[in-house]
C-alpha cells in the first residue's frame, strides 16, 4: 500500500512557454510548453530524495490544467487533492530569451489558482503529513488566496511543521505592504528567505538581525546566493554553496528548500541539512528544467560527509563531479 505525502505543498503552478529557437522574442515561431510553480517544484524534487510528497492547487478545466496535473504526477507527486475549476482558466507565463536576460511575462489574472480560498482546506487529507509547505507567492495572488494562507497557518499543528519560503515577487507585491509577508512568515515553524528578499521585507539580510526580528519560527534559513546559506536555530551556521557550472538559476531556490526539508525530516545534522539543500539546488542549476536529474547516491553521500577542504574543492559540471 502506497503511503500518503509526508510533505504537502500548496500553491500556484502555471503553464510555462519558453522559446524553442534562438532570436528576438517577437520573431520566435516555435515555443516549448512546460510548467512552473514554486510549490510544485518543491513537491517534484522530494520523491527523488525519498520523501513522499503532495501538491495541492487549482487548475482550469482545460488542456493546460490537465497537462499540469499529469506532469506533476509523473514526478511521483500526489495530486489527488487538486481542484479542477470549471470556470477559471489555468494561468500561464512566457519566459523570453535575449542577450540582456530572460524577462518573464505573466498571464494569471482571473486564473483558477488565484481563485483558491479557505474552502480548499476541505480537500486536504493531513493524515501522515509532517510538513506543510507554503510560499509568499500565494498570499499575493488575491484576497481569497491570502485568506487561504491565513487559514492554513491557523490550523492546529500537533507535531506537523509549517515551512514558509518567502519567495518575494516584487511585481505581485507592488503597492502592498511587505510587512504582511513578515507577519505570515512569523507564524511558520521553518522560514527560508534570500538575504536580498529579507532586506526588502525586514530591512536586513543579516541572519542574526533577522533572528531577532523573527523570534517565533524555530528554524530560519538565510540564502546568500552563490556564496552559501546560513541556518539559525541557535548559533548561526554558515555552509558555503557547492561550485556549479550554472546553466540556468530558475528553480534552484525551490530545489534547495526540498533538499533542506528532506534532510530535516530524516534527522540529519545542521551542516548536512544545508549541504543537502545546496546539492539539490546544484542539480537544478545544471539544467534548463526546474527539477534536475538526481546525483548518484554515492556522490551525494561523499559530499554530505566531506571535510571543509573536500567540499570547497568539489565542482559539479555537466560531465559530473570534478575536483578543482
């Protein structure tokens, strides 16, 4: 009998279109359709780490919505609690490509996911769920989505933890008070944030200062981009990131969250929890996809237990692990 999810991720996922050929966006004729969403990215990373996961959202009763459910499920994720909205469409976004960067254009107004609200709680089966994972994207989608996040944070928890990835999207929060994100994060048990996001929300990206401003959560993780990440549960612990030949950074933060949560659930040491996050982020950095191909178990085990010099000398490339 298949066990239910240990980590349940709640949030929006959209159809994503990326150019399938080079050239200016207005001249591209072939586009590739994939999917993108922070919470589903976390959910899709977890089964490869040995953690059963589920993803809960709302999609439209349309080809894009059916594709989202099929493709997330193909990663081993339980999507049985997702709601198919008969009226609202599945949201989508376009990632352009050019020498100056890859701008993203969103078409999500009135989407099925933006219509989520507290009634979604009736679809949740929390039996066996050890972590409920949320992000700061959902409360910015609509007032009903904000009410959903508040309701999830207000539920009795028992031994269940709530993980909250700040995932600041400035365009979504334009004209709104970012202190709302601080309020929501303060009610979680595990908070993950980039130092740049924290600077915007709390006015500082320094781990010790953030800890003083976030006394409630038992666990705080501050990510410092390619430098590494700091875990604050007592005395701050910094772990440098693994060197990687980066192909594309999209999805790396979600992969880090999945790696960190998986290691946390298995009772790993603080350093191994951070390193597992870095390793999972690294495999995503090596690909254009939001979920990378898992590293061989032997490579993961050796890096998790590497001494500081061995960790610093390691580099992940498209050909595998090399020592520098």
